[in-house]
């Protein structure tokens, strides 16, 4: 996944917590999943911007979190 997004590890963790929310089927697990998604998405964007600024040969087509979209 790191070929497509800078924050593949963040995407994996978001996916895990979304699965937890589905399995938990409660307001608490859903709230935790949403909060985690917001925090990790912000971190992924910050990491992506840093990579673009720090490495001049970093692929410009690579997205921050969601392949081909974001």
C-alpha cells in the first residue's frame, strides 16, 4: 500500500477500528472509530506534506491516505 499512499499504516489502523465499531455495534465503539479516523487522517496529511517537502524525488502522484483519491 505504500506505493499508493504515504500513510498506509494509518489506513490500516483506521480499517481495524472501523471493524471494531462494526463488531461492537455500540455508540461508544462508533465514536471511538470516528475520533480515531479524524486524528489519523490529520496525521497522514501532515506526514504526506512533510515527505513532499523533504524529498524532492518523492512521487507526486502518491496520495496521503486513500489510494487515488485523498
